[in-house]
C-alpha cells in the first residue's frame, strides 16, 4: 500500500520554485492510481519522490509502511521505477542495457540471464535483442524501460508516462501488458498527460495542474466530472460581443466564466449543463446570432476547473 | 548480500569503462596528450643527447641534460601541465552522458548503496584513463631511452607511470565533484582554475617566495621547486610522489632533511583521493534535488 501525505517539493534557494504542492493520496495493494497532468504539472517530480530519487521538501511517502526518506533501502527493494525518458545511445543492445540495470538492482549473475530472457519475451522485444536500443521503435524502447523496472519483480510499479509517444499496435500491446501486471497483483502509480490512458487503467485519479492537485477520486467519476459527450470550453468567434450578450452568457446556469480575448470570446462552462446549442440560442436572443460558435475538446484544465469548482 | 554490494560496483565499472574508451572527445584529448608528451620526450632526449656529445662535466649540466634519467625526471615535471586535460574531459563527458540518459534518478531508485555506485563509476573511469596513460607514459620513457641510448632507471619509470595515474585520478575526482555540485558545464572552467593555481600561480609564488627568503639557489644548476610541503596543489603532490623515486644525483626537488616528509606527500595524495571520492559518493544522491 502507498500513502502520500502532504507531499511538496521546492527546487532552488535564491528563487525557489514549487514543483509539487501538498499532494495526498493513497493506493491500496493491487490497485492502480493515475496521476493526470500536462507538462510541468509536477508528475515526474512526484514520481521521483515516490521512487526515493528525490527528497520531499515537506510531507511523507510510505510504501508498505516504509518511509521513503528514513527507510530508503527497504522501499527500494519493493519498487520498480520506469522513468519517462531515457537516452539509449550508450547501450550496444537491449540485453546490454538490462544487464547493467540487473547488476545495479543486485540480481545474481545466474538469475540475471534467465530473468532478462523472460522479460524480453513477455514484453515482445526478444527479437530486437542484438540491435542497439537507440534504433528500437518508440514502443519497444518503452517496453525495454518497463523490463528494467520489472527486473527484481517488484511489488510496486512507478510508471512515468509509459504510453507517451507510442501509438498503434505497440500502444495496445503495452496497455495489455500493464493490465496483465495489474491482474498479477502489482500496485501501480502511473503518471500520464492523457485522459484516456488513465481512464482505461486506473482505479483512482489525482489531477495535477502546476504542482497543485485535486483530491483523489475514483476513475469512474472522471466522466461524470467532465460530462460525457459535452464540452467544457466554448468559443464564440466574435471580438466585440455586446454588453447585453456578455451579461446574458454570464447569467446562464453552468457558465463559470466569460473571457473575451483579442480574437475570440471563451466561455468556460460546467460540463453537462451548458452546450453549444444553448450558447447559440442565447446569442440569437441578444442579436448576435451571426457569431460562429464552436466547442473545444475537453482538456485537463477543463477537468481540473470542473473538479475544483465542484469541490469548492 | 555479496552480489547486492559487488554487482552495482561491477555494473558501473563496466559501463563507464566502455562508455569512455569509445568516446570521440576522449580520443581527441588522448591524441593531443600523446602528441604533446612524445614531442616533449623527444625534445628532452635531444637535449640529453647533445649534452652527452659535448663532453661537458655532468655536474655543470641542467637536469634535463643529465642522461635518460634526467630527461625523464624533467618530463615528469611537465606532466601536470599537459595531463589534466584527459581526466577533465572524461569527467565532463561522463556526467553529461549520465544526465542526458536520466541515469541518476533511476539508479537512486535501486537498492544498491550510493557509495558502491560512486566507487564503481570512479574505478571504471580510472581504468579508462589507465588504458591510454600507461602505454603513453611507457612510450615516452622508452623514446627517451632509445634516443639517449642508455637505460632508464626502472623505479623511476614506475614512479613516472604511477605519478601520472595519481595525478589523473585527482583531476578526475575534482571534475566529478565540481560537475556533480554545479553541473557538467562547470567541470572545465573550475578545473582550469585549479590547473592555473596548481601550475602557474604555484610556481610564481614559489619562485618569488624562494627569492625573498633565499630558500633555494636560483642560479647555477637548476633545481626545481620543493614539493614536500605542497600538499594543496596537485602539481606539488605529483612532483612529491615522483621525486621520492628519483636518484639522488638527479633530484629535482630539495630533498627534505626530515625523512618522514616524503611520506607526508604519499598520505596527502591518498587523503585527497579518498576525500574527493567520499564527497562524490555523498553528492551523487543530492544531484536530482538540485
């Protein structure tokens, strides 16, 4: 079980930057927790603190009752960490890369070979073995890094954007393997910038935006939070809407904010309560019916805004 | 238990040895050092050869004119000027490569103790330095021997090779420590400052001080500066360790009256190496927190 309590991390001392600000969540044994966030949301910093590679500025993380700061060695025996990015230029082959990490993990020489063969087979990269991993497809590179995380058969897997940058068959294959690992009872934390990835695999989700986080909630609530099939931002392609139109839009139930910019007017809405049709009807009633109205895709920011507002 | 301790050490040793041996920048630095060392050896061999042909009284000759041993002792004096390039390039390249591979955060998530990872890394890099340095040092000694036509004292050759390795280790560790604290980009500039302090500033200060207090003769047969009390500059450490093996008639430092003083240099070298290694092992865990 993983317990994260009030976790914060600040870098720098002259101009301190808070990368992670007071995050708390709990992951039950055998469950997967999604950390959803865009670039610079604080996902990697959080993952590194969970992986004991970074010391928190405040707060605690415990894994199976062991504190990541005070009982580092015990925690490290329980975790497998898959970082987001790796440069493979220095490795002559996939097994060469895995042999290095097997040594650092402390696997015995005899167990190393069998484990590497088993993992490359499981993750479908056995046939690449003699190639330099720098020439692997992005998907196979991800499999190789996942194999590294699995070397010591850890109870807990910390996966930093395991599916980012891969698509098609590789993506489906890796998703399948992560599901299989979950079925095998691995406890997992997965950071991702994609709603769909987290939605497919996680039991619980925490959304991160610029280091701040929502309270964790069940993934099943994610769609309810944003409103399935609805849109959270609506653009009115008109620069100078009349004061009456702006007031009418602001007065709609479910409109969070109306923000005129230099090119469009952006309407932030509570998903499920306001849609394009309602906005169009309101503009028609105010004599602005010619302004084109479009809905944007749901973004993490929309989800975050919706959730924060609901919690307020 | 043994595997948990020894295998991370072996892992880093092999990775850093292989990664360094096949580096292009290292190859260029080694080529430069080889050219400079062999050229200096050739010049010194020429000087010894000409002095021998002149039939002058050996007692009136400068150190580098006194046969093959004298030429090699003089070459040892110049090594701290040209040798640091290789370990500094290696330290920078290694830290840059680790940073771009995101290696440290991942390594720190493994149960292996940091000091064994640091030890394996330093051992691997030292081995990578020894691969070109030992043959190059031997080649320079035997070039002098071949030119002058007389055998070089084997103990002196061993001291020359060993001193070069110690000097390389000192600069390597210094580079690793600087680079770990401030980032790989600072390895070059900060090492250059130490290099300047250890060579130009140290020599200037010594000559000025010696002239003021009359500690050494600055006329007549050239006697290089004393290294026995100089346990701060890496040049002093290198000269001190080499001087202990130089035959008395070729002594290029002032031999200390106290017979314990040469041991101070040996211990000072060891203290510097161990101190920097421990510091590096401690700093490794701090890198991602920077």
